[in-house]
């Protein structure tokens, strides 16, 4: 027999875990919207994330209830998620945006320090000698632009034999 005290503790745990699942959805949605990835890849990532969260929630329920699953466990998961979406979701997303901006400011300031800590100075110097200089990159870009740019209007519509590739416009449509 499950006591009232245990059931109230389970309800609180399930409400909090439902809120956690909804917050994880907001975090995943926030970061997927910031990334420029293919829609299909986004769905695949969401699928794997939800499978991992489903496994986590099933393990959590079995651990908390010691194997005695009650029907209201899923209901309180849903209520916890609904409370998050109705009450806290907008503020949570704003906080995620603020976190992103703050993290980027800090990262920009310490980026060079992190690189120097992770990659030895000798490797950086060797890589600098191997890579071409900036002027070389500019020359390559200009060469590609010249090679693949569109010609003037006369060159665009002719093939290699000098034949005109434009379709003749009928006389009645030229008016």
C-alpha cells in the first residue's frame, strides 16, 4: 500500500520533472532555431533528443516509484509541462537569449586565451607558416570571380560558335 506522504512526494517529483521536460524542449528548440541546418536533420536531432528524454523519464519514474507506476504519474508530467508552457516559457526563452549574448561576449574576450591553452604555440606557428598569406586568398578569390563571372550582355547569349541562343520574338509580340 502506498501512503499519502509518498504519493504527495511523487506528485511533486512528477510536476517538477514535467517542467524539466518542457524546459528541455525550449532549450532544444532555441538552439535548433539558432543553427542553420537542414529541416530533415533538425527533425532527426529532435527525434534522438526525445528518445533520450523518454528513456530518462522512464528510468526516473521507475526509480522514484520503485516500480509501482500509477496512472496519475503521466498526468502530472503533462500538468508540469503545461504549467511551464503557459507560465514560464516566454521568460525562459528570453533568459536563453540573454545567456547566448552574455556567453558570446565572454567567449570573444577569452577566445585567444582558450586557443593558446588548448593548442601549443609551436603548432600555431607551424600552421601559420603552412597556410598561405591573406593576399594569396584575395588573389584566388579574384581569379575565381574573373573566371566565373557573367560576361557582358553580348557574350551571355552566344555559345562557343557565336550562334545567338535567344529565341526570336514573334513580330506580333514586339509591339
